């Protein structure tokens, strides 16, 4: 029997671990890493099994931390497929992606979003606090070679990587894939101070229009978080403008972390654990927590998964 919330959450973002091999400046405070603590695939899958008793989830996006670091990533993907999840996606920093992407696709992964904040080595190191970004490029190219949909995501921070907007747009065009630029969010280490780094949608679009030809805005699909544009050269790119053009009203996403905590809203730090909870009540409360405007939170995306 489907509960009253069953139509309201169609997408689950599932953070399968909170470990990462990068330390992006907008996501974590510093480069300190804790000892890896992987929750086994069978436990992670049991959370989803429980949610599926009440929700008709159309899409599950696997995220993290860095999901490719989970030693049972392939089992998690095939377990989701066995449960009947038709659309399985993943968001990754791409660094170790080329090692697993072909088996992940064989096991049921349908598409991948890869984060890339810079083409130049210096800006890449500034943003990720990691020297070598070569693995990311080969992760992108091996995913494209498999023929699955691949998108790039770039978080733009004024003064740190805004000079990368045009080179990244050209990088995506050369590969025939879509890039989306994210306005930096008021979360984690940037909570309360993100504004000085914010590059609004209008400026991102203007930068691209100046070199790539005027970019016209396309119609936004219902439930899409992205405003898409087409340049005069015919290239389509996107902007996720949580500040300039909030999409909270359209949000149909539920978030689940590796400890079984459920979040109804990125902007609300409050969460509830699946263990022992009355699921219908938990989902109703998660739905009630949705906000109409993104306020931000001290919680890092590394735990919640973006
Ligand atoms: N490690 C993977 C990655 O980076 O793609 C997956 C997890 S990461 C938390 C998911 C997404 O959150 C990434 O695209 C990242 O750029 C984004 N993100 C993290 N902190 C952010 C912030 N303060 N503002 C905007 N986007 C952020
Ligand atoms: Fe890691 Fe992704 Fe956070 Fe960067 S944004 S530190 S890659 S979890």
C-alpha cells in the first residue's frame, strides 16, 4: 500500500559513504581525512528496500563522499537493479572512475555526472586541494566511450575558478557533452560566507555569451534543477542557480546517507534515521521540511551527497 507521500518523492539521492579522496574548498574545511568506515552493501541496500515499500522512486542517484571509493559499489548497483530501480545514476569526482565504469554500466548504471571545476592544473589544485587531475579526464573519456549519458558539473567560485568557465565550456563542446555550472551554495565550510564567492547565473551566462556567441535560455522542464541555454554555436549548457533562481518549489528529491539518515531538504540540517522509525510518519515530516527558498546549512555536502 502506498502512503500519502508516495507521489511526492520520485528521486532519491543516496550518499553511500562520507569519505573522499578530494578536499574541495566549498565542501570540506581542510584536507584532514578520517579512517575509512564503509557501511556494507547489504545494509545500504536494506535502507532502500524499506523506502521502496512506501515510495515509487523513479531514479536513484548514487553519490557520496566519493562513491567510486566504496569497495562494494558494483554490488550496490546490481542490488538496486535487482530491486527493480529502472534509472540508476551516479555523481562522482571522476578521479578513480575509469577503473570501474565499464563494470558499473554492465551492472546497471545508466548515466554519470562528473564534477570538474577547472581545466588548468593550478585552478584544479586550488579547488580540489589535489595535485593531479588526470584521472578525472580519463574517467570522463572512458564514460563517453561507453556511450552512456555524461554530464559535467562545475561549482563556480569568484576569484578561484571563474576564469575556467569558458575553457570548461570549450572542453565540454569538444567532447559533445553538456556542462552545468553551479552557483556556490551556502553550505559546509562556506556557511555564512558563501556570498563573497558567489558568481550569479547572469554573470556566468554573460561570460559564455562573450566568447561563444549570445546564449538564449531554453524552457525549463518541470522538476528540473537546471536552467539550460543554447549558444549561437549550438552548444547547450546549464546553470544550477540555487541563489538567483531557486528551484525549491519544484524539488521532488529525498536524500539518504550511509548511516540511514533521511533528509527532506538540503537546506534543513534536521534528519531522521530509518531504523525503527514509522516510515510513513518520517516521510511526511521530511516532506513538511521542504522549504521555498534555499537557506543553507552547516552540514557538508560530503555527508549528504549534494
Ligand atoms: N564526490 C562526488 C562529486 O564531487 O561529484 C559526489 C559528492 S559531491 C558532495 C556532489 C556535488 O555536490 C558535487 O557536484 C559538488 O560539486 C557539489 N557541492 C558540494 N559542496 C557544494 C557547495 N558548497 N556548493 C555547490 N555545490 C557543492
Ligand atoms: Fe569530495 Fe565531492 Fe566534496 Fe569534492 S565535492 S570534497 S569530490 S565529496
